[in-house]
C-alpha cells in the first residue's frame, strides 16, 4: 500500500496497526533487548513492511515464550523470488555470463571460502568495519549463500548467535523506514510501557541509555542485510546509504552492535530495460568494502549433495550433480540467441538456482505419479518414453532446451548400468563393470553411478575402501582414476579422514599411478 503523503501514512497505517497490535498482545516489552522483542511481536502480527524478514536467536524465542508469546524462526530461503525472471523479461544480456567481475582489477573476485571470511570479518568486526557489498551475476544464489552463512550466527546449533533482519529493497518504499513514537493512554502508557520509536534497531542520538534496548537481550546486536541495493528506487537507496555511511536515519542512530551487509547484481548482467533502474556511482561505491562472488561448481557441490527438503529428500538429484561435475559449462550458461531482446527465444537458462528448481520440479512430478501408481489422469499407465518426454519438458522449462537434452543424454548412460552390477564395485570389484572400451561420457556416467551408490553412507568400511581401490587400479586409467577418487571423497567426505584410507589405500594408488599421486596428497 502506498500513500499520497507522509501524514496520510502516519494517520492511516501505523496508528491503526499499533491499536490492533496492542489489543492482541497487551503490554509492550521494556528493558534489556525490548526493542528487538517488540519487533518479533510485530512480525508475528504481520505488521512489518513488505520485504522485511526478522530472524531471532533461540534466546529471543525463549524469553518471549516465558511471557506467553510464541514465535518461530522464519524459514531461511535457499532461493530468492526477487532474483527470478519476471514479466517475461530477461535479467541479462551477456552471451555467456562470467561469474568473474567484468572490469578486472576494480573488484576482487572471491570464492565461497573468501566470501565466508569477508562476512565473518564484517559481522565480528562490528561498527569499526566498513559495510560489505557483494556483487554477483543473476542465478548464483547470493542471497541463499548469505542466509546460509548468517544461519551459523543464530539458532540452537550456532556457537555465537546473531540476529538477522533481511530487507528486500526492491519491494520497499522510503516510508517503510520511518515509524514515529506513539503511546496509547488506555493500554501501554497507563501501565508504564514504552512503545518503540522505530521497528529498526535504532535509538535517538541523544538517548544512549536506549542502546541496551536495541541490541537484543544478549546485547550482541545482529546483521542488517540489504538486498538489491543497486536496483531499488533512488529514494529507498538514499535512506539505506545514510544508514550505511553514517549509521543514522533522521535523528536516530543504529545500534552499536549491528553490522551491515549488502548484495547487488552487476549492471553488465542486466537487460537494457533493467539497466535504467541501476543506480550506482563511485561516490556510493566508496562507502563499502566490495567483493564479487565468483561462484564455482566446487562451491556448490557440497551443498547440493547434502541439502534436503521438508521430507528429507535431496533438493538436487545426485545425477544432476554428477552431470554438472563432468559438464561444467552447463553450470552457469547463457545463450545470446535466447536472450537477445528481439529473438523471442527461451528465457530459461542453466544456473545453480535453475538446476535446483529443475530438480525440485522433477521430484514433485515423480511424487504425484507415485501417489497415483504411475497412472495419468485417465488411469492409463505412464510409459517410459512418455516419462522421458515429460522430464525434458520440465528441465527445459527451468534450464533451457540445450542443457535439458545434454542432461538426459547423460542420464540414459547412467541407466545403462544395472545397480546390482554397480554394487560389485564395493563387494566384488573383479566382476564390476569395466572401463575398457567405453567412451569418455560412458566412463563419466559409470564413475558417477559407482560413487553415488554410496551417497547415503556416512563412512565406508575397510573392505569397501579396498574394493573400490581395486576397481580403480584395474582400470589402468590414471586420468579418470583421479576423477573417481575425488568424486568418492566428495560423496563420502569421511573417507579422506579415515586412517585406513590414508595409511593403506592411498599407498596403493601411489604405487599404481606414481605420476599423478604422491604420499603428500
């Protein structure tokens, strides 16, 4: 909802919401961390601006529970709707988007480890560290990665919990950042409670005592995450940049223990229409420490091989991970013929996000068919050929036709190997499928089938490790042997930490393939 004037906003929006909230909740919290606790109550009652999501710590939740208010931690999104394509328009205009920064030398490219370090430096350095701005192309999942790392700072398993307030700036207006002091004599004021000046973690500049109210009950503060700061409206950007640059908004100052992290797509990655909404300059850039997140499949694989949905099923099918491991050009690829403004071609393209979407879409279709005993709406059994066609349609809708066909070709090779024969890699390697005589894509499929056979295992026993080693050595193929060994270590990470693997199995590889293996590796 938008208002013609600021006064209209105050009179018709905030005041009415406060009255409803007080009627439902009663007293506002006061004292240590009260501002943040009240913010959680406002979120529970759906009185926060659109695009704002608040993630509390377990202590915050426990305190509210003691007072009879039950709140839950919002689900951390693995995908962000605001980064999807919309209105049938492409977000990008490059032939093949490189995840590396387009103007070499101006912004440092970092991988997931570097990103993690910069975020930790920012969070743990507090107000003395310059706010962090993370650039990156569409589809690499900047927001998902930010939220995944931020997750380490709150929740029961975190070593040192921090709060997170996530701002989707593309959906916000300047009015969303300004909420005045209001009291109600019939409720809060009569009982001595004090309503928050703002829902933001800020205090009046001259009210240092209020610092204890805005940093949470533990006093540690948290993270403000501004998403799409380069493409939001100039008015919203100006409000945010005032917070970034001076840690102020109007006559209020940000809590000392709150830090700021921002994310944005690069201008060169946007379509011509979207570039018009890109607002950035060297003056603005000088307010941040800036990095470019250059995502790689090596960064994505550990997450893709372990992330599960609400039913405990893998979000990304193992065969998709295996395909991308051997066909990395399809990890993040744009076709200029598909994405020109005049071609009218497909808007779907492969990226970490769209592969995850494709996998989930396939799983959803499979679950529906399984519930109906693999029969269509008319009760007719769904044939293998029909299912293959439907899979191509689902994949093409998410990652494009070229990538869909390439993946299904790889999947057909996987299906050639009988799972019972693949099991022999770990039980009877001399009778397991041989590499000799196979084409390179067939070898890749066989290696994938063998390694992902163990995807549900937390560890391998000595016999399984020995048999796998025998199968590798029998291949007499050093180049593909190292592929297989590396993939197995990714699928079952505990293998590499096994004393038996390091002391016994590894020596066999060194003896057989001395040119590519050494005892130091």
